C-alpha cells in the first residue's frame, strides 16, 4: 500500500501563503505517484486551497486539522465533520496541541472519530506520550506506554471493529514534535508493534490488522529515509516541514520511491 504523507500546516500559513503552497505542491506532485498526500491547511483556508488545486490529482487530498462531533447546533467557533465532508477526505483528531491547549480528552476524541466515520471522513487519530522517558536502548518506558495506550484504547473502544480499516493512527511522541527532536526509528517501530499487539487483545486480530499506523515528530527530508525503510511505519504526519515546499516535496518523492 502507498505511504500516507500528511502535512499538518497548523496555524502557520496565511491565506496567500496557503494558496502559493497548494499551487506549488500541485505542480510538483503531478509527477510523484505511488504516494498518498494529504494537506491540512487552517480550516478557514480550505475552500481557497481546494480552488487552488483545481482538477485535483487523484493522490492528493485535503484534511481538516480538527472537527466537532455534533453535526449542527450551538457550538460557537466549531466546524463539524458533516460540514466538512465534501471538502476533505481526512481529519486529524486528538492532536497533542489540542489535547494540551483545548483540554481535549479521550471521550470527545472518540466521538470525533465516530462523527468522521459517519460522514466518510477518514480520521487520523493522534496518540503519544508527553515526556521523553526512553529506557535503555529503544526500550519503551512503562509510564510512556500506559499514557499512550490509554489514549489509543479509549478513543477506539466504542468504534465498530468493521470500521478500523478506515482509521489511521498517528503515533506522535509529544517530546519529538518540533524540529530536530525526532524519535529513533527502532523506538517508533517497537511502539507501533506494541500498539498492534494491544489492538489484537482489545479488538481482535482482524481489526488490529486493518488499522494503519503512521509516525509524526520532527520528520524531515533528511531523516525520513530511516522511517520509510520500515514497513511498520505506513506514512507520516508532518508539521514544520509541511509548510516548506522543497522539503515536503522531497519527503513525498522519497516515500513514493519505496516499494
Ligand atoms: P513536527 O510536527 O513535524 O513539526 O514535529 C508534527 C505534528 O505536530 O503533527
């Protein structure tokens, strides 16, 4: 399966920056097949980015950085999956910045996943520990594991198992987010493998096998090859480098070259 490369533009680009980025990605990505690229601009710019990508490429899609679980109602400042369903194919859910800044808990995150699935928007569920507490070598620290697995299981426990094939899980250790703080690829692979085992225990082998796992945290054009070699890592959620056109395109090119 092609790797999924998600660019989370966060609140970095202005409207004009976003249009410029979308236009340059569209041109460059025309020749880069064998990868699925997802762009997540600030929600206010989604329509303009969509227009800038006119006649969109079949392997390039848009994502929302967040959604609200109810369809319509008195929710000032929020945008629902129902409202976004014709604009985006994906939605990021439970990003650590929202968990921290908006005090988002596992219960609402689970409802957001349900809302996405209801409207055929593919959720990208973010999970990961806050502190860097790696044990010897790439050993996973128990506290880090417990924190992450709680996010993982509680977000998914009420989701019908036959929907797991429409969900991506982004393992993003919070301490690795930013620039040049990436987690070692052995560590990421051990973490993903442990999450898959946990999913077998909680949800069964088929559901576990259906989930797709990507990694996020300081992914760049210079370190991505380390992760791309590992089949357990099925793509990236990229922040900083997603708004640097040359670097992001280079990551997509490297991901497309992996078979
Ligand atoms: P980063 O961000 O690539 O800048 O580490 C990743 C994220 O926050 O999703």
